[in-house]
């Protein structure tokens, strides 16, 4: 059996709502966003800036609707208003279908980018 690290979830063009360097660490995401792509509290995620070169890894926890908050050391790499991509990967021995969502400026899902999704 060969395991591969495959993309399982992606939130594309999320907007950072706050950056707080005085918190212990992590990224806070609206629970509705986490549920839409299958993320769990404490799960490892990658955060990639769209408009500059920052790239970090941290853990995620659920917060209020529309929240995308960077905490601790991560807050030094991002500021409110930055566009980011949030991605998570899973180990699998067979292909998986990732859940991919495009967000608007208020972090609402505006389009399902998942393979095999029905656009309506």
C-alpha cells in the first residue's frame, strides 16, 4: 500500500478579518466554512497569501461566521484584508475528491470549485 498526501480541502480567496499577534497561535475560521470543506478543530492547514509571498502552516479552530483570523506568529505575516488560500491535505491510498470553495470579500461561499460539483 502506497500512501500519498492529497488535497482534501481548499478555501480560495478568503479575506483575513483580523491578525492578533498576542494570541497563542493558529487560524480561526467561521464554522460554516470549516463544515463546507470538512475541516476539524485542531487540523493542520496551510495558509498562502494571494497578493504577497507569505506561506505558513498552523492549526485551525472554529469561530463566528465569516471569520478568518490569524493569531500568534502567523499574525506577523498577514493583515486584515489580505486575500489567502487555506488548504488541507490527507494521506490516502486511493484518489479522493477535494472540496474546493471560492469565497467573496465577506468570506461567503460564492462558487463550488470541487471536481464533479454541480454549478447552479
